[in-house]
């Protein structure tokens, strides 16, 4: 199964993708994690990405697409994948359409996890305390939410227009949200 998970920062994409990976036996591909790995490795790409991420902005489309294409070529993605954090703007959505058409691997479902803004801020403040991620600091979170509204929210319309989007209520405990997503996916598989 090939799935895109959409949602604002803090909506639970990474949290849910880990669970779906275990339940469905497909690869979890997080562009945020791929970028953080480059930052941790101190690569040239990582150094450039770090500055952008610390400001709450999006890393360049070309860099992220190159990274994604390489990751989709690894063997674990052949059985399917969950894309977490990509696409984040319309140009990325169109690039993904072209890439998957070229690979002959169309998407089965796009799931959008909806969470009210005040809850997102609370969750990311909690993670800032627990994990110390620099981009979870309050000023950066505000900017990430602005970027989401301006650039990522229109991506939902791109998929909704094709009848591929399913919206899920992302409030409540993690198990309840997973159960809602699994129900939405069962309807695709049926
Ligand atoms: P990401 O790594 O994608 O970060 P994120 O949007 O915060 O989502 P994440 O998956 O980590 O958090 P989650 O909602 O699961 O991106 C980081 C940065 O990388 C971006 O700002 C950008 O600069 C760059 N980037 C990434 N992809 C890019 C792209 N395609 N193009 C350009 N740039 C890109 O969880 C958040 C918190 O909520 C956690 O603490 C979790 O425990 C908690 N939580 C989750 N579910 C919960 C629930 N049901 N109840 C309570 N808490 C919950």
C-alpha cells in the first residue's frame, strides 16, 4: 500500500507513520527524518538544511526530491510506503505525481490528520521540553504553522479534487487516531 500522510507540524504524522509501518509492513519515509540524518552527519546538504529548518522554513524542493527519489529506490519501499512530511507544497505534489507515474507506483490513499492549532502548539511545546528539537521552539513553531497554512494546506485540495483525500480527526489518544486511520485504509483495500 502506498500512502501519503498530510497534517500540520505536531498533528501526529511521524507518530502514526511508525504504527502504520508496523501494521502494514511498508516503509516509513519521513523527509524530516532524512534531513535530520543529514544534519547529524554534518554533510554539506545537512549544513544547508539546518539553517533553513531552524528558521521554520522549507528546504529547497530540488534537494528534498533528490533525497526522496534515492530513498524510494531502497528495497524496503518496493512493498509500499508511508510518506510522512512530503509533499509540503504544490510543486512537491506535482513532482511526486510525476515521480510515481515514472515508477509505475500510484498512491492508494492520502490521509490528512486534522488537529486544532492550539493543540498543535501544546504538543510541540511538550516535545521541545522532552527532546530539545531546535525547530520546536515557540518562535519557530509559529513560523512553521504559518508556512503550513500558506504552502502545505493547498496540497490537500490537490488530492481532494481527485477524490484521493480522506480527512481524519487527529485529536484524542494515539491509539484512537491509529484506529481511525486503519478504518479509512480498510475502505481503500476493500
Ligand atoms: P517534520 O519532521 O516533518 O516535522 P513535523 O511536521 O513536526 O512532524 P512530526 O512528524 O515530527 O511530528 P508529529 O506530528 O508526529 O519536519 C521538520 C522540518 O523539516 C520542517 O519544518 C522543514 O524545515 C523540513 N522538511 C521536512 N520535510 C520537508 C519537505 N518535504 N520539504 C521541505 N522541507 C521539509 O508529533 C508531534 C508531537 O505530538 C510529538 O511530541 C508527539 O508525541 C505528539 N503527539 C502525536 N500524536 C499525539 C496525540 N494523538 N496526542 C497527543 N500528542 C501527540
